[in-house]
C-alpha cells in the first residue's frame, strides 16, 4: 500500500496506477477501500487528463457493477456522465 502511495505522490495523473491500487484493495477483499481509492483518484487527476479520467470512471463503474448494487452503479454512472463524453461512457457501460 505504501508503494502505491509513493508512486502516486510522484505522478497522480496516471490512471493505471490508481486502477492497480484499486485492484490491490480488491485482492485484499476490501471493496470499501477500493471505493475510497476510486474517489481519491477522481479528485486527484487533472482536468486536462481526459483519457485518464475516463479510464478511472470506467474502472469505478466496473467496480460497482461487480461488487455494488444497481443503485450504487447508477450513481457512479450519473457522475461519470457529468464530466466525460456521454457516448464514451455509455459505450463502456454496455
């Protein structure tokens, strides 16, 4: 966990680091910690890193689809639609 934190301090705009961190938490069977990582990632990634931001939202939607409820997935989708290209979000959701 500390390794991920160190890497993210150096470069918080890399979605693959955040997604690996989320996967690490899921490997530890801690879905709530993975959600917290996703929330931190969304707040940390720069506005100009559109592709990385979309990657994070996709990972977050997958997390909720696999481990959340229909309601929790819907809430994440609505939030993803607010700050990403609508067509791209829907295509990934399908």
